[in-house]
């Protein structure tokens, strides 16, 4: 079968929304080529990742690549992708150069091209993320190893926003808690919460591809009895109380759900928000505080940050 590689030259801020647009358009797997990866000083306390070659990266901005089947609808699909990306401007998201190009690839090239970017990576004291095709052995007894198959969607779990979320989950979640993961994507945060002791994890996403992907990954990691995945829009229809809300999504979406998060959290409960670029920091802080939360901690990685807040006891 023939595939078309769509390549979009965009900005760091737009990587996640552009990736999501591609997944919703039927892309099976996304490759992100970010030149900042070549310049990073790796934090050796969590171990090295892998060697990167500059030939795979643009001089500036970020290139997001995805693979679409060549069929009679390809032209319409590409136009819909372009329109959706242009609409990100309405959300005040910088889309960078927004250069879009297409090229044809064979099935074998498509199925293996992106694997060179994905190796096991230790993202926190306890959590290591590894692709399903890699043989990885634990290096410590309490290590939490999460296997992901990124062929379906939503990346490899090593983007700064995901890493910040995982580190916060590891630090704050206690045994036996009830967790709600809003915009679960691959399900990696829900899986981590379950493996780190949560008793009940509800993973929510509006996107059907995300729901399928999260269910697949939960089963792959043998936590399907703890993690339930539902196709729902944010927290609008959530019933009951929980101990922690996790939301690694766009800042523009976070501010729409802070009131509902406050409503469903137990007194003393925690909200972990990530996916926030520096320019949107004040917007999210204002929304959290307006809903009644007390800011507990702000952690940063590159130009991204996570905000952790508490619901007061009284």
C-alpha cells in the first residue's frame, strides 16, 4: 500500500494541537523533529536517552510528520488539516511558518521510519517509558515501567508536558486514591497513576482514537482493571468525588474546566495541570484561583510548565 507523508513546519507551541489534528484526520503515528532536542543537556540522574543526528532536524521551528493512506479522499483530508491548523490562530496559538508538504512513501518505510526516534527513557525517579518492541529490564525493584505502542496515536510519552505530569503524579499520588485524567491521549498518565498505587483511575477523552489507544495501552500494561477509559468531554458529566484531577491539555481547554475540577475534588484534593506554554501561565493561574484553588507549585521544563493546585479543606 502507498502512503503519503505530510510534513508540517510549525512552532514548538503548536506541536501538540497539530499532532492532535493529524490523529483526528486518520494519521497512524506522528514523528516530531525538534532541533531543540539536539541542544538539550540531558539530566543524567534519570539516564541517557539516545543519540540524535542533526540531519533529521530543521534549523528552526519544529517539523511534525504523519502518514496518510493514498486514496480518493487524500486531497480533501489534506485541505481539512490545513484549515484546522489555520484555525489554531483563533486560540492565540503561534503556528510558526506553517509550511505543508507531501511526499509518497512505501508501507515498509512508513512503518519503521519513526521508530528510530523512540527508545526507552527514564522520565522520573521511578518511571521509565519504553516502546513495546524494545527489550527493557528493570534496574531497580520499585521502577515503574510503562510500555507504549505509539503506532496508534499521541506520541511517545516523553514530551516535556507529559514528563512534568508524570513527575508530579509520582510525587503526589497516594495509595488507594481515585484519579481523573482529562484528555488522556495515549493513557500514559492514567497507567502511571495505576502502577503507582491509585485504586481507581478514570481516563476521559473526547477523541475516539484516543479512547481506543488508551484502552489498548492500559491492557498492554495490565492495569485495565484499575483504568477505565470513557469518551467524554472534559468533566461536564462527571459524577462523584475524586482525590486528584490530572489534565495535560491545552491551556485554553484547562481554563474551561477549572470550575468543574473544583466541584468534583474532595477538600484537600489536588489538580495537576500541564500542556501550558509560558505565555499562557497567567491565564491558567487566574482561572485556577478564580475557581477557588490555592496554587501549590509551579514546575518548568524548557518553555513548558505544570501548575499544581489544591482545593482548600474549608
